[in-house]
C-alpha cells in the first residue's frame, strides 16, 4: 500500500477539497453547522491555498490540513497552528492524518516556527490519541466551551515543541 503524497494546495483543488469538507463533516470534530447549499467557496482571501497541505492517495485527494500563524502578532510569529484536518472516508486507516501532521511539523519548521498548536473537541478521542502519539500534549482545557447537539463539549488546547 503506497504512502500518502503530501503537497501544497493549488487553486485547482478547490472543488475536491470543498466536497471532502462537506462529506466528512461531523459534530465530533466541527463546531460549525452542517454545510448546506449554497456552499461558500473553500478558498477565499482569508483562507488561500497557501494555508493548506493536501494528501493524495492513488492520484485522488485524500485529505487536507490547514496550517496558519497562531496570531498576527510579531511576538507570536514562532508559533504555527493547525486549524483544520480532514481525511476522506476512502483513505481512513491508511496513515493520511499522520502524514499530514508530520508534513505540518516539517513545514512549520521550514517557516521558522518553534511551536505547533491545535484545538480539538474533548469528545474527539481518536484525534486526541493521534495528536498525543505525535508528541502533542494537552496544554489547557476550556470546559463546556461549545454546546453541540444539546451537550456541552470541552475545547482542548494541545501543543508541542518543534525544536526537540
């Protein structure tokens, strides 16, 4: 079984990434409402292709990761943040999320970052386990931060050093 190929996103990926995003939407990992027509563009001025890494398997888009500066502050320029990770159903169990995380770490280092952070919903146990296995640690919890499906869900802040 071939490993996922990770590359920067391109404008021509927009339709495939938008479809993937709609297909994998779940309240387990999203605080946004289920996407409904008319659909907003996947890329826009605040979310250009340069912020995304794309995973391909067998020549098909299999996942993406959004990697951005944590804030616009110069004093925080050494931190990158993952603000979205999605894997297509057909690619689950094939190492796509792990490959995207590792590529994000490499790209963050290339950009001069020393830390990588993310936020994950407390009830998303599989994602939390993956992040922990890649060196992320819980750095904070915002208890009951979101009301999803009638239940209060924690927002878990995780991070890791990129210099170790």
